[in-house]
């Protein structure tokens, strides 16, 4: 099953979704492998990995020969959903005042 559409509905870009799924399926991977499996240009893989690192969906494993990347546990996706819900709940009273 392809989960990329689900990941995109949670706010990941198309490339981030591809990369996250590859890392889930294959474990620790280098950029070359990720690029090959995803069809995403190597430069774009680095950009997407940086965004996934910021979202705490990927960890970087620093090695002397080549850095590798690993997907965070899928439960982290649920945390993202909860954070978005909390953000909306905080401003909901203000938004309801705007609604007429």
C-alpha cells in the first residue's frame, strides 16, 4: 500500500511523503539510495530531509563514510495531528467571533 497521500494530507510535501515512506520501509538509508528509490533528485532529497528533520519525522545518523537517515516512529504523525488540533482550538473562540 502507498501511504503518500495520507502523509500529504498531514502536511508533508510530495517529496517528503515519498522519502518518509522509503525510510519506513527500508530503515537507515543514505541519500543516494533514497534518491534512487524515490525518483527525487539528490539535491531535492537533501532539502526534503532537512524539512523532515525540522518536523522530527527523521533522524540523522552521522557516520564517517556517509550520513544515513532513519524515519521516526509513525506515532510521531499522530503527534503532528494533535499539535494542529491544539493550534486550532486556541484560536477557535476568536474565529467563531468572526463568523456571522
